[in-house]
C-alpha cells in the first residue's frame, strides 16, 4: 500500500486543452484532486506540478480518474522527491 501525504498545489493537466486542478494529496502512485477532473479528459494526459518548497517541477504522464491522477511514467528522480516529501510530512525516518 502506498502512503500519501496532504498537500495543496495546483496541477497543470494537458490533454487536448489545458486545465488546472488543486491536488489535495500525493503518493508515489498519483495525486488526489480536490474536485473531479473535467469529463473531456480521458486517456493519458501530461501533468506538471511542484512539491511545496521544491523549485523543480515534476513532469510526467498520467491517467485521469474521477478525482485522481495516476502516474504512468514518473521518473526515479520525481518518485524519490515525492517519497522524501511524504516521509517528511508524515514524520517517517528515511
């Protein structure tokens, strides 16, 4: 089971059009959104977001669920940064 941590960051979603949604939680598998994704979005989309305090954006492709974005091709650097963020937020030692 993946751990998740709360966060409040905008996520840019590109899938034909450009959308923004607020993420409410992150895990190494995806993002939980504060509201449902637009119905027009289906299939793979491009995602861009920043973790709090991290200047480098995370870019990857994802699949849209009702109120979630599942990562499809998150690279190891992005995954490591997300895991470090989750561990810090939840007080889990490395």
